[in-house]
C-alpha cells in the first residue's frame, strides 16, 4: 500500500491574514492524512502477520480420530510448520516439530526422536513409518504419507 503526504511551503502569514486560516486547514489536513496512513499501516501489518507462524514453530491443522474398530484408534493429523532452511515438518516427542531434512530423505524416522519420554522407537520394516513401544506393551504405529 502507499500513502502520499504532500506539503507546500509559502510565505509566512501575518496575524489576521486570511491565508492564516488556510495554513491551519492545510496543517490539519496533513495531520489527518498522516494519521490515516499510520492507521492503514497498522491494520495491514496486523493482517499480514495473522496466520503466519514464527520461524521454527508448528501447529496442528487437522486431527481426525477413528475409534470404530475395537482396541484400535486410527488418528490422522496434518501439521503446518515454518521451518528454517534445511528443516522440514516432522515429529519430536509426539508433537509436530521442524526436523532435519536428512531424516526424512533417509527415512530414518527414529533419528527425529518421535516418541514421548519412556517409549522406545522402532523403524517399520519398509521404512514407511515407526513404532513407539510403551513399557506396558502397548505399541503406537505411525505411518508417513
């Protein structure tokens, strides 16, 4: 966006001179235009920042759970991340996070420490994901798509 503020300088008005009123109006118009530009800048900068994540941050965009099968819950999650160069959206300690892109390219999923504390990570045979084994024997399987 662009704001234009134009000012003119002429001779100094003398008291009682009709141009004094004109100068006062010009000053008020200039102040009003400057305030308008400032207000527009504040509104536009707020709208641009809204919806943007800070660098290194992630948020869950969608989360669907399906518990229709007994003893099994299928969860599908989509995350949005603002990662630094050389990083990509992944999972660390059970939450969305920016991880080194080499982990994803090599499919060595356990290198990003995807399981929560106390769980043991295991790579699936076809490298399509990982498992997180809990001490009680319960196993969470995560596949990447």
